[in-house]
C-alpha cells in the first residue's frame, strides 16, 4: 500500500529519470508494464512531465504492441520487462530503485502548454480499424471534473475499478480518485478475486463492465434469503449501454443495493448515469446526462427531435477530442458543428432519461420500417436457455433482414428460438440464429459483431 507522500516521491523521481533519459514535454511515450502499480507511477510521471502517453498492453502479443507503437508515433517505450524496442528507444523502469533514490528536484514542467496531448487513445475497433485520437492536458482536467460531479468520491474512500490500467477509461477513473483524495485499489494480473479484494480491503466504490459484472454474478452463490453479497459498497457502477432490464435488479439483489448504469465514450468521457439509489430503472435507460455534458437526439438532418422520438445521439462537453489522427473522413462523420456523434441511436423520455436503442450501424431497415436490434435481443434473452444475444443486419435480395447469435446455457434448437421470437415480435423476428459457446470480444470485453456476422455468412454459404 502506498500513501500519497510515497506515491509523490516515486512519481517525482521517475519523472526526473525520464527527463534525464530523453523524454521531453512533446514526446509520445509508449508504456508497457506487467505491474499495474509501476504502470500507474509511470503514467503519472509522464503527465507531470507534460508528455503524452499511450498504453502498449503487456498482455497483448508483441506484434500487436508494435503496431500500436508505430500507429501512435511513439518515440520512446518505457517498460518493466525486456523486449523488442521496435526500432525505438526502450527504457526499463525499476520502481524499487526509484523508491530508494535520493530526493532530487527539478523544474515543474507540466503546465507549460495545457493544449498539448496528455493521452493518445485507441478506439475499440469493434466496427473496423481502431481509430486514434488525443486528449489534451486541459481536456484531462475537464473530464476529471465532470467525472467527480457524477460520482462524488470522498477523501479516504476506496475506489476499485476492475478494468486493467492499460485502458484509458480506467486511467481516467483512477486519476479522478486521486484528485478527490480517495484511495485507488489496483488488482495486479491474476491476483485475488474481485469479491476477496472488496472484502479484504473494504472497498467503498466498485466499477466494472457489463461482462465483468456478469462474471461476478456467476461466481456469487445464490443463498436464501437473497441479500447483497457486498453490503458495504456505497456504489456499484456498471459501464455500458447494453444493460438489459433484468440485469440491474439482479445486481441490486445479489451484490449491492446501490447499483447504477453509466454510459460514455472515450471521445467525450462520462456522459450519463442512472441514480444508484433508484430501485426502479426505466426500461432501456442509461440515465440522465451528467453535469457538464450536453446530449441531444437529432434527425437525419441534424435537427433536434421531440421528446420520445428515436434518433441519433449527439453530445458535447469540455475536454472532448478534436479529431481522429490521420483519418479526416472519420473525423468529418463523427464531429459536426461542435457536436460528437458516437453512432448510437436513442430517445429521451419525459423524465429526461436517455433510452439507448443501439448502434446506428446496426439499425435494420426492412421494407422501410426501422427494426432496433435491442428489441429483438431483449426477447431472445427472455428465453430460459439464452445467456446473451446479439442482433445485426444481413442483406437478402437487396433488403436488410435481422440475424442473431446467442450464447446458451442448455441445449436448444435454432427453430425453437425462432418460434419463441415470433410469438412476441412476429415478422420482426430474426431470419437466422447462430448458436455459439462464446462470443468473440476485444480486450475491453466488447462483442465483435463483425466477426459473428462473418461466421454466420460462412455457415449460410456452406449450407446453400
């Protein structure tokens, strides 16, 4: 466990060591660490130096790290293990040596130009080649203010975000925790279970993705009478837009009474949240916009739509990204008139809650009628054999038609699932359903629909 005094010493000495080894405020530094703690210290040192950082996850294959380093134009790699430098300068950070080093002082370099990049962020790549953008130092500060306004963390409270520190969203959450004077809980790779860490360290706030939350539920025995397994938690935040209407109540009953859904993007940051104290979530809601973030629903002409009308989601906030690097076409599509268009579809209800409908790319237009994948997924997930469902469009004779893939817990036939769907949504039911043991996912746990679609197409072609 590190106190703030020790952490400050480590960060300060690491920053001076980086400067002595050629890292400058305009450098782009690739960070690749087996140790989450060492990665944390290194990233804070890069911030203090005023340079830009990009994560090269140690768990990824070496070729994947090389591709990230080259695409993001990193000039130096800092790590805690030996490896390929990809033709770049490589430095090994020895954290114990920094701990034992004599206190040295240096000019406080961070802040000379707050409009310089602080983080180079790589998108998920679920819909194609991952896009790259930067967040400035001033933008980072703005995002932290917005984050803390939506989830106040008090001094000395313990905040545990399960996602690895390699991911920008996790970094931002932990930096916000430090600004609030809280205690960040890090889980080293292959360390104790989430439940054990929460119990042993007295965690106050827990944040995790939908996939991580589902795994945690699967690992939690159901006992009678049912009561929250983590009653000490003051909040349990589930990050993700696709949280089905039965999932949150299960979390509240079995893990923590104060569970909420949070929706956001790397390009903007935290965008909405449901209230952790509200037990009756509006179906499909991802909550209300957080303070400092504007969200609108617009039509195909970018004109604001009336309450209750389904349309494109757009948002803007201080600290949002300015453009995708080397991709003017994607930038022009996502950024219009100062607004960011994440490619999501939704609507506002009369209470101001944002109802998430899915990805615009996944919207199925069948003979002029809009079919929203979430509607079909909700029906499929009501079947007792279905653990999880994804729906996407396929083109048949010039028409878009819905197709689906499901993860099942027991043996079930495609025909049974198709008949089940038709009982509820008739002609809007999927034409085909692919049964899978597991869905392909990226490192952040997001489902790779493109790969699932390709697998279904191959199956249909082979059976034709």
